[in-house]
C-alpha cells in the first residue's frame, strides 16, 4: 500500500504530498557527470561543438544510446552516423545535446511498470520537434524549446516509479497520453507530471527558463503566470498526443488549445494541418565538428 500522505488522505498541503513523492526511493535518478557538464553549455550563443562532442564521448553508454536514436527511422537520415561528431554534423548540437540528456533519463528509467517506454520516448521526441518548429516564428529560444520538449513528460515516469499502484489505477481510466491526463492528475493528486518533472529538472540543474517551461506547461498563461516557452510545450505536446492518438480533422479542431495559441500569436491552420508534421521532420542545419 502507498503512504497516505502521497495520496493526499491525511496531509492537507499539496506541497507536502509532492515532497513526499520526490523523496520516494529511486524516484529521482542522479544526473550523470556528462549531463551536469552539458548543462553548463545551455544559453551560450557560441557553443563549442568540439567541447560538446568531447564531453559526450566520455560516457560510452550515453554515446551508444545517442547513436541508436540518431540512426532510428524517426530522423530518417540519408546515411547512418557512427560517432558523436558525425551526429552533431548531421543533427546539430541542439538536438544532440537534448538527446544525450534524454538518453541519461532513459538510462535512469529502464523499466517502469505500466509504461510503454518505446512509445513514451517516441512521443517525447515528437514533442521536441514540434516545440522547435513552434518556437521559431515566435522568436523564442529554439534550443530551450527543443530540449524542454524532449524531457517535458519525465514527471510521468517519476510518478509511476514513486506511486505505482495509484498511477496504474489512473492509467486504466485516463491513459498517459490522453489529452485529459494533466487535469486528471491534478484532480486526483493536487499536482501533475508537470510539477514533478520540474522538480527533477531542478535536481539536474537545468536552466531556470527550462524548469519554468516544464513546470507551467499545462497552464502557461493562467493565474498570473506568463511562461511563453511553457506555452510552446503546451501546444507541442497537444499536437504530439493527437498524433499518437491518430486524431485528425474535426478532432484536432475541437481540441486545439485556442487561448494558448492566441497568446503565442500562432496560426491554428498551420498547427492543425499536415504542414506541421512535414516541418517537424526536416533536419536542422548541421554544425561542423573538425
């Protein structure tokens, strides 16, 4: 049985419930040295791609996971990449850095009861790509948007590890990628995967802008909050969930987050149409690593 305070039965404050969850054994994996060092390269206008490649190469496990993802059908590369430098040349430093962070998290959550991890990471990568595309015309930081999109849902894994019985029960009524998921978690627990994911991002020393984007992704412009990149995540995750659920036509129109789209000045016709899917599959301009 789960502790009563995790379920909110005997503890009155939401913050204490969340704190209890985060203290569960193995709930928050430790950040590998490589990821901690990579965090220091975020926000720099002149990122040293050679340094990034060198940092990643120091962790063979992360290199293997990176190359596996880079060579997957999802990226559709014209040729396979065999080294970190090649991956940076083809995908760009932003995507490689985000994929390394995701690979480290994947390593920390190798088996999560009740979660299809293959689908979860496919959905996460899709959200990252959509985030990058949405951020571009709004003049927001595309690097932050892509990386935050890649890890925006990690709170779901933390919650499944920390309170598996409660999450399994929730999964039966509202599946993890259901568009109503965050509202269902908020109603049941007093918080959602967004707040849990932000706690892990803070633990891993993510930039404050990225932590805020993850934390407020479900309500980016409500209650005095104004987090534009959180708004990008909100739209991107909606589009990615709709893709996983095979929604189209009227279903996309009826579920489109109008208020968030208006705040960001987005054209809903582009987001709902096939052009958005095509744009998300385009490769970034490559960086050059000697």
